[in-house]
C-alpha cells in the first residue's frame, strides 16, 4: 500500500506549523506497466511479452493502436501461464503496432 501525505498549513492566529494529514492511499497491486508491441505478427499466434511488474499480472488492456481498426487479444487454455516476468497472448489482427498496459 502506497500512502501519500501532505502538510496542511495553518495561517490563523499566526500559527505557521504544518499538520501532516493523509491525502490518499493507493493500492500498488493495481499499478500497471506500458509495453509497446512493434508487430503483433500473424493473427492468432502466441506473442510473449516481458514485463517488470515483479508479480503475476492480473490483466492486460490494449491502450493504443497505430493504424486503422481495433485490435483485441485473447488466450487459450493451453497457452503458457503468466509469470512474474512474462505473459503470452494472442492478437486478433496481423502485423499491428499496439501499446498495451499490463496490470
């Protein structure tokens, strides 16, 4: 859990000391990593992507596509399992350049 803090300055009655207050808590487990895939290859073939999350990812989303048309991804039950360093996915479009977020 990542916690962000700020100091609330008090100006009334000549008091200039800051009072630390918790601003928000962010669950680090949901922080993602952006990875550019220069070429998805032939549609339906397995593409292995290396990541630096340090844990097994919970999911992936295509953030941006260079060119026209949407690009989706999927996995088959016999595809290799996702690990703390790599994931394997299949894209449904030939030779696309995409930006994905792994989280």
